[in-house]
């Protein structure tokens, strides 16, 4: 693994910007659950396991129509969990790497947890391609507004996965509010916030000549991040303990995110990268 980490460090040294792409595996070292398949969901939410409710069922707009207390029990618990989660040290390693490159870094993530912002990354350098649980929208999309969820503090019966506090309501039409997250079968997701992030990302890429891509924990179940990483045509450092295969030029690290980033950090230290 040391040789692979050194090769990754060499690619980083030759770059002028760091493109960080991240899937669900990025949060595992912070203690966050990975919902790949029903097994992961049901371990974290036994009430859903007892009712045999699949991830695609609960993570859908229809769930908010059929059973809003259950849907908000699931998303409200996640919102509370993300608020109290401390990002693992790998986030700081990525910040330190980006700080020493002329173009800095930019993040492209399918995660809705806001952990990059919580770790101190610039909000204007993050593209959340599936939206953010920290923002809300009207279930009916009445006025197209996306609002921060700062004032919403859900009380959840974790054993039953049910919201105990009042359901959040739209101030415009009093319909139910839902997370501004792209769900399964979701034709009502308001995408303008993510679209603005994407425009900033494209502008950053347009001014970057020698970007290197570090992809962490992006699997094949929902391959949005992997597709994006591979279409950039830049050297790719793929960190994934179970699905590390990589096309084209780059480095494959079959490891967890934090372990791999610590290995890369050590290799960069030996190369004098942080003395710039």
C-alpha cells in the first residue's frame, strides 16, 4: 500500500487543483451509516426492518404523502445525526492538500449530510449533486423556494422511527415541507440550489489546468460520483475498500477513506509537499 500511496502523492504534487469526489463511504469513518441496500438501512432503523420497508420506499416523495410522520421520522433522525457528527480527520487532510495547490479544491458529492461544510470547507466550493438535508422545500413546490432547515429541530421516536414533534409546514400554502434532497422517483425536487453549485464547479474546472481527482467511498449502487470522476479525464485516485477498480490512468487504493488519506498524507510529508 505504501507504493500506491506514494504514487498518489506524486500525482497530487503535479496538480494545480484538487477535485474531491465523495460518496457514502466518506462518512463511514465518522460513524455514519452506509445505506447501500436494505441490510444497511435495516441495521440502522429496526422499525423499518420490522415493517419490511425498503430504502427506495422510505427515501421517496410518496413516503411523505402516505406516512409523513414515518418519512420525517427517518429524515428527522438523519438530520439530528448529521448535526452531532464530528467529521473524521480525513477531511482536514484534504483541506491541507488543497491549501497548497494554486487552485485549491472543489467538492462534488452525492452525500446530503453537509459534512464537508461542517468540516470547514467553503460552502461555495461544494456541489451537492443530490441536494442537502439541511435545506427544505414545499412538498407541493408551491413557490419554488428552498429554505435552510436551521430552525427545524425534529423530535423523533427512534424505536418507532416516527416524528413526535409537529410536522414542518410551508409558510406559503401550509403544505408539508420535505428535505431538498433528490429521492427515488422524485419529479418534484427543486434543483436550482444544486444547479448554482454546478455552475460554480464548472467555472472552477474551466480555470484549472492540471486537476487531480481524489474519489472517496463512491460505490456502484448509485454510481453518480463514479461517473463524474471518470468523465473528467484527469488522473484519478480512487479510494474504495470493496469496489476499487479504475479505468485509465490513476491509482486504485482498496482501503477505507481515512486510512488511505493518512497514507497519502504520510507520503506527501516524505516528499516535502507540506513545506511549500
